[in-house]
C-alpha cells in the first residue's frame, strides 16, 4: 500500500470564509443554490400565516419541494456551465 507524501497542507490552513470564497470562484452556482435555499426557507414562515385552509404539513412539503427544486436546478445549471467551459469554450490547441 503506497502513501502519497506530497500532500499540500495549504487547504488545511484555510479558515471557513476563505474556503467558501475559493469554492465560490471555482463553482459559482453553489452559492446561488445555497442562497436560493435559504431564501425559500426564510419565505416559508412568512407565507405560513397566509396559507388559508391548507394543512400545515402540506405547506411544509411544498416549501421543501420548492427549496429542493431550486438547489437541483442550480446544480444542473452549474454542471451545464462546467461542461460548456470544459468542452466548448476551451481553446483548441
């Protein structure tokens, strides 16, 4: 069993803020998905008081599905964007 001794320790020295900023630059749709998820979760309690005669559990299921749909959509757009950059936008040698 071989071990890799050339492990870079620079990633271990990063704090959470700089790691999030670095990863946001690498894949910009992740923070968009996180922000959309957080905004839908924050919108849920606001919409809760005006739900009418809808059951509370059904309201929570709708909010959960909306948040998950936003995150999956952001992930799909991010994958499409990275595929575009890798296969079509890359200059041919």
